[in-house]
C-alpha cells in the first residue's frame, strides 16, 4: 500500500489524484489530521486514517500495511519553527521504519542546504540527513520552487501596476500539478532512489521577467521597482506584516540572489513526458480561474 501524508493539503491532495490514475484506489491510503475533510477520497475507495506528525501512535496506525510512504514536508513560518519541524519529520521517519515501510519519499526542494538564507531550505537539508541515517530506502524529491509562490509575490503588483521588491535572482518556477504528476510516477514506477535531480520548470525567471510576462498576459504594464532591503522591510512593516514573515520573504530574496533556485534540469519533463508548464501558463490559468 502507498500512503500519502498531508493529503488534505495542496501538494498531498494532487499527488493522490495522480496516483488514482495509476494504481487501484484500494492500494492507496492517506494520513490526515482531519479525516472528515478527506471523506470524498474515502468514498472513492482510498483508505483514510488520522495521522499527525506530533502523534507517533496516530502515524503508526495510518502507516499500517504500507510499503511506501510519502512524507509531505510540514510547513514552517520562520527559523524559530525549524527544530519543531525537524522533530516532526524525525517522528514520521521513525514511525515509518517501525511500521515496516520499505521506502520513504519526501517533498524536498532544489535549494535544500544547511547554510541557506531561506529557513525552509535548512529544514529540508536536515530532513534529508535524517533520511540517509534511517537505513531505509528513500527518495528525496528535490522540487523546484512552487510557481504558486510567485503568484503571491505579484498579487499586489497586478492591482497597483508596480512589482516592488529588493534585488533578487532567477528562479526555476515549477507548477504544483507537474510536481505531483512526477511524484506519482516516481512512487508507482519505483523510480529515482536517494536524492533526486532537480525537478524544475524549463526556465529560470527573476522578478523583472515575471513583471514582463505579467505585463504581456494582462495587456498593461507591470513595472519592476527594485528597493533596498531596508526599504522593503519598512514597507512590509507599514503594511502590518509580521517580522517573522518579513524575515522569510527576505530570506527567499537573499537565497535567490545567490542562485540557489536557478538550476534547471530536464528530469521533470522526462518523468511527465512533456514540457513542464511555464510560468506564463501558470499565470494565465490563475487569472482565468479568478475571472471564472
């Protein structure tokens, strides 16, 4: 049986949908904090059980009979959350081993590094170290930076016509749907052991490029305005953004300046059998959904 954790979330749910196209529903289980929110999956034949990264016994029950478990990364909001997040992943890995799971998969990131300016990357690097130490077969999915994050970054710019942010660097923005399709292929076909190559879109684009693409798609100018790190912080503070959230945003820009998210690799395209969605396509889909 294949178990997907966090299947009520954006990543886990799409992976389950992709798996349902490849394997019988009775071979799929989900581990979710609130089983009531996964009722639709239960009705389609998926095994639904409660599982919480902070409750090892609930995970043990959710992982029962599993041969493979996909651990969807727990979210962190800043550096202060890293120790708890690592402990949650340690619990999930240890419990999978105790439950007799033979292979663990994990949603990591191309920027995974213990020295990254961006807190989630430290979180991912620590988890990859735990996976290596577990003694189990594992696959760490080095996912490209989610294109959905870029949509959040330009949300205000679409309204104001100005994309105001500090200096940045190119990012290989990647669609959730493509990564979910790749994950399902890797799980169902037993592909890629260990840390995967970077699973990315086919181009790396900086904020200037995003502004240009948005301008073309919208049919009006979106100006890219570079401000100092200090001015950006002041602007965020004035908008009531928490200091932890500002640190996270700045961490992303600092890491991108160093090229941490710029690597482009053809492996994702090979896995899904077609070119990955471009940022332009993701943006068009988002606008279409909003208008619909």
